[in-house]
C-alpha cells in the first residue's frame, strides 16, 4: 500500500511545505531582494544551492518523523543529542515566534504601501485571522494552507515571468547597477547568504515537517511531498529573484518589491497581488504560531486557546514597533547561521546511522 502514490496527499504536503516558506519575506520580495537579487548573477547561483539543500533537509525531516514517530521539538534531540538538542528546541521556538512577528509586520507594510491604510490595520487583521485558524488544530491547518500554497507559487511565478519578459535586456545592465546601489543584504557574499537562508528556513521546517511525517500514512507520499515542495518553491524563488534583478532600479528602496513589479505591469494587478501577498503571509503565520503554542500546551485545551490569543496579541504589538525590512534583516540573518549548523548535525547523524546499519548487516551475515 505504501508504494501506491496518492497524489492528492503528495500535493497537500508539498503545498504545506511551500505555504510555510512563502511568508511575508518571500511574498513581499523583501527577503528575495536581501538574500539573492542583491548579489546579481551570483544570487541566482545561490538559489541553486538553496534548492539542493531544501531537497535534502525536506526529505530528511519528513521521513525521520515517519520512521521514528518524532514530532515537534523532539526532532532536535534526535539529531543533536539531549544537551544541544534542548538548546535548539528552545532557540527554534524563540526564532519561530520572532518570525511570526515578522509576518505580522509584513502584512502591515503591504497594506500600507498598496492602499495607504494604517500599518496597524494589516497587522491586526492577520494576527486575528491566524489565531482563529490555529485554534482549529494541526490537521485543519495543513488542509487549509496545503491548498493555498500551490496557488500562491503559480501566481508568483507568473508575476516573475511577466516582469522578466518585459525587460530581458535589463539583466546585464542590472547586474552592473546592483553593486552601485546601497542595498540591504543578508551577508557579505552570496554563498553565506544562501546558507543563512536555508538555515532559518530549517528552523521553521524541522518541527512542522517531522510532525507531518509522523502523521503520514505513506512514506512514499511524504517523501514526494517534500520533493515537490522543495522544487516548486525553488522554481518560484529563482524566477522572482531574476524578476527583481531586472527591475532593481525601480524597487531598491521598496518595503514590498513584488507590489512594484505588479504595478509596473498594470496598476490593477498590484491591487490583486497585494491580496496574494497577504494570503502568503497568512499561510506562514498560522503554522509558525501553531508551533509555538503547541510547544507549551495541548491542542484543544483551555491553555492552548489562551496561549494562542496571548501570543497573537503580543505578536501584533511587537510587529507594529519595528520597521519590516529591519526585522527581516536582523531576525532572519542571525538565526540563519545558527540554523545552518543543524545541517551539520543532520549529516553527522545520517552518517552514524549508516555506519551502525552497515555494522548490523555485516554482523547478521
């Protein structure tokens, strides 16, 4: 039965993977600008590095959850041992909640830039909507964001392609222009930026994807979901990276670069795409908030409900206090380097497991 592929389930898992990552930083284009487009051609190479690493960690997280029934923060102890694993468990919760604050701030920035409405309106709206969804629990969250994720990626890819097709000759000139601009960047070079990007995404993905794996009925479906999710997200990432590059002179100082891309095509498209951006923010805010609440309380309990409301409210307050682009730069970059260290523990664990398995096999022979 495990070999029979259920493509509906596969696409739901892939959609959940994508929806978790697409968030305010991606949907607004702010993180793409800082981590990839700001490095010109080398930033495009950085996306390739991200894709390969996403394939590895996505499959490893979800299959480890399936094979060992590991959920939530326990995934860190599996890879790193009790002491370091405990550090990662608590560190990741702090970072995940900080990222949730970034999402809320991004919603405010989007609404403000596109419609000129107060920043607090977007922040409060996304905070309340996320809290309501979290109250329904993990299964409902996966069902909702898993269906929205693929749609968001398709629409984002279309925007990137149109932006590129309209000015393909700008690739070379933009690559030469970028070093002369005072762009906020994630690191001193493209490779460290790409590594940092994977690092902070890993801290988002670890507990959530392992929980999906633990609840999966088929290992094949789970693995294919991770593969399709990593592929779909990376395709969108590289297209939007190039789209931002060729329009860099127009959006270098923008809080929400993707809205500038949409507006350059047609003003009405910017209005439509602002809704897509907010949807992307919503699909990431929900699982991030759920991970923090679920870490300290059981779903369905009064404590779970109270924690959801308190943390959502606090997130709104903090998100309104610091500029969105600065939040992205500080929170994502610092945590990215801590996150990438986890990759080393994962590889080491896999090597040790392989050696032990081989020894057992030889002993049996």
